[in-house]
C-alpha cells in the first residue's frame, strides 16, 4: 500500500522524485489482525501504523492455489478482507457512539459491515 504520508516524506527528504516508480514508496511493513480481534487491538495497531490489514482464514482448492505439497484437497490461506485506516475507526466510533465498555469488545466483523 502507498500512503500520502509516505509519498510526502520520501519526496521532501529527497529519497524519491515525482517521476520515480510507485514501487519506491510502497509500505513493505504492515500489521495484520483477524476479523475476530477486538477494536482495542485495532486501535493499538493504528497508533503506530498508518493502516492495518484485516485478514480471514479461508480454505482454498489445492489444485488452484496451494503449491506447498500439503496433503488433502484444500489448504488454509489468509485472505485480506479490508485495509483499515485510523479514519475508518473514528467513523465507526462516532457513528455507533460507544458509551460503555462492552461496546469496545465488539469484533472487527461488526466494524467492517458498515
């Protein structure tokens, strides 16, 4: 993923030129969490990262997707469900008006269904 912040900091630091390929400013390090993780974990990740990947484990056909030699007709893969930014969390909080502590324990599945 490429963020505006990454582009601006790299350009102003002279690390890249506006004519350079996008690949020079790709965010190669990222945090991920599962759909069942709570919003507190997401909030903690977003304090130090510009985005988080929300993943879900899914079984996929070995014939099409699994090249690791595992036995059986299927294998587990993590699929990216969403890319979540701090503004997404803020919108969720303000639209759902979380007033009590139990609301902070809802899952990311609830958040992503907006």
